[in-house]
C-alpha cells in the first residue's frame, strides 16, 4: 500500500471523479452487484485516483508506462506478458 501516494505522485498519475466513475466502470459495478459480488470498503482511500501499470526491468529501466485513462483502462495480459518475456 502506498498511503502517502509517494509512487503515485512520482509517476504523475491522475485523479478524476468523472473518469473514475466512467459509464464503463458503473456498468462493471452494476454487473458485479447483480451477480451477487461483495464490494470492499475503500477504508478512506481516494476512489477518484486513476491507476497505472508499469514494468521496470532489473536495471531500473521503465519498460512499460501505462497510465489509465479511466478506472477500467488496463493493458492486456498479452501485452504485459510480451514485455516481460522480452526481458528474460
């Protein structure tokens, strides 16, 4: 956990209420709710912060920088695995 948002700030990730609660996210939550999934408490964390995915090689070089455009935006597993496999 990065409660002080040190990494979040270092990678210049964003926060946006509108993009965090994008219709795609609302649809995802609705489907999960209808499917009986349980939701977890945010424990006071900022639910408007947008995430990102990063791959750093063993030398500390960033090989993937992928800041999310909205809360459902994530790189594909194939992309992530492809980059990791290139590092081996």
